[in-house]
C-alpha cells in the first residue's frame, strides 16, 4: 500500500527472521528429532521416549502436579486480581495498594524462591508462615512450659501414660514432694518464684513441685527445695483413685499446691499435658503440603499482574451500565456478579489463559523452594525435563518432555490469539 518493495521489506525483516530461526525454530526442530533417539544419540529409539512419558513414575507425578498447577494457580491468581482491582477503585490509596501488590513482579523467580524457602521454614523462629500459625494456635491452645521435665534419681514419681504418678498413695496432713529436673533455667515460666516446702494442712493434701536442680557440683539438697530453685507454676496435679480423677489443682508460682480431702489415699498424677512438646506449626515443605505451598508463592508473585490487566479492563468499562443497574435497585454484589464480571469476561479469559501458559513452564520456584526430600512430590514437567536431561543423562526422554510441553501450550496459545483477534475486530 505504501509502495515499498518486497525486497526492501524482506531486508528489514531478515534480522528478526534469523533470530527467530536460531532461537525458536531450530531448537524446536532439533528437540523433535532428538526425541526419537536413544541415550547416546546414535540409535533410533522410535516412540520409546514418548512411551516413558506415561510409564515413568517421576514423569507421571510431574504430570499430575502440572494439572494441579493449571487448575488452581491461574484461577486463584485471577480471582484475587479481580477482587483487588474492583476494591482498589473505591479507596483513596488504591494506587499505592496496587503498587505494593504488583511489586513482587519485579523480583526474579530465583529470588522469590529463596524468600519463600525462608518463609516456609519449619522453625517458627525463622519461618514467617509457621510463626503466624503457631501464634494463632497458641492463642487458643497454649503449649506446655515443661516439655523436657522428668523425674530425677530416687524420685517418688514413675512414668505412666506420658505423664508421671507417685509410687505410693498420699495422705492428708502429710506434705508431698514432687521434684522434677530437665527444664533449662532460661525457659522457665516468667512467673516462677523460689520454691518453698508446703505446710501441712489438716484434712488436705499439700505439696510442692519444683525444679530440683542447683548449679554447681555438690550444691543443694536433692528432694528438698533449695534457695535458688524455682517452682513449676501452672503444673497440673491430679489425684487418681481406681483409675478415676477424684480431685485436681494447679501449682502456684512457688510450686505449692493444695488438694481437698477427696485426695486422701489416692495417688498423685502429673498428666501428660504438662509435658507436651511445643506446637511447631505445619511442615509446609513436607510431601503433603509442598505443592500448595509453592503455588501460594506463585500467586504472591502473579496476582499483581492479573490485577493490573483487570484494572485496565475495568477502567474502560461503560460506567452508565453500572449506574443503570444501581438505579434499577441492584445492590453492589448483584452489580458485581451480573454486570461487572460479564463485561470483564474477555479480560479475565486472557489473564487466565496467559497464566495457564506460564504455569505449564514453571521451574524456578519448584527447584528452589522444594527441599531434596520433597522435590519428587513437588515435581513438575519443566523440572523433570531438567532432571532427565542433566541429572539422569537421558536427553532423548528430556526432548520428548519438551515436545510434550510444546503440544500442551499450543492449544492454549491458539485460543488466546484467536480471542485477541476477535477483540480487535470488535
């Protein structure tokens, strides 16, 4: 139309065509050819490499995980992007919020993987996820302050059912000593006070439970509270007779306790709940949670991408349609569900399909976040391609996986291009 000769146009297109051929066409063609050869590259293997896609356990696990990725990651990221885009339209600081949500897109997958490897650390003192989870758990179910406590030598207590009971029945008016050891001084409860011997009370069972340990060789009297020894505040004591709890109480800050006359002739028990290990949260990177955990990190990165595209579509939406729906009596939820979402359907489809293409190729996050013990459970096709080609030395199978990934991506890309062309015609 402009009179430009085809030879001139071809000359300008030549550098792009050379790069396209060298970086795209040639690698695809070579991978297709290489997928039909054996491990050495000299013998023709036919379809054996493709048969391995459905018989190799590692590849089948990777394929199943890719299905989970394709179903959940784009759906959740698109849904969050839609919610963020709609809500930020109504607040003054919406631009700042969008900036914060979009900021993870500026971080590389490698850096994000390192960040979330630390976030999902099992130790609540290091991993943010478990620190929050443990904090919420301990709000409703406090952990024991004495997980390592146990009877010392010549103790009147013996182990039973995860806790400890007295060897003999106790009598009213005769104070009981329940010494324990094993709790480090720096983890003793803050309210612990110097342990004192309980005074006898007629018709009641009294006693003391405390940390029977004094630093220094030969210092202190075993079985009796010493000036530097602390009581076990909050330690639960139960009086048990014939397998039934007849009375119970908790020790005071100085370790002393008092039980009613019903405890006379019973054995005292320190139940297992006193010695429960602290709750350390979830094993986020264990076999059962590693894939959802990595998907969570992916959503953290890509929800901002979805939000920006959907916000652009929202900005071009005819506002008179929304106002007309409100005038007709529709509430905000009905306007969102019946007007906003249908009008945004083309944008939502483009975002979801783009993310589907992206998750089919996910590699970095899985490789970095999943520890060696769980990497097989978190495996995906891109990671399995790397492992087959470089770790196991099976380039034929790796090429077959690459071709299979290409075949999975092509229909999704075709759908996306077709929809974009339809939108251009409109």
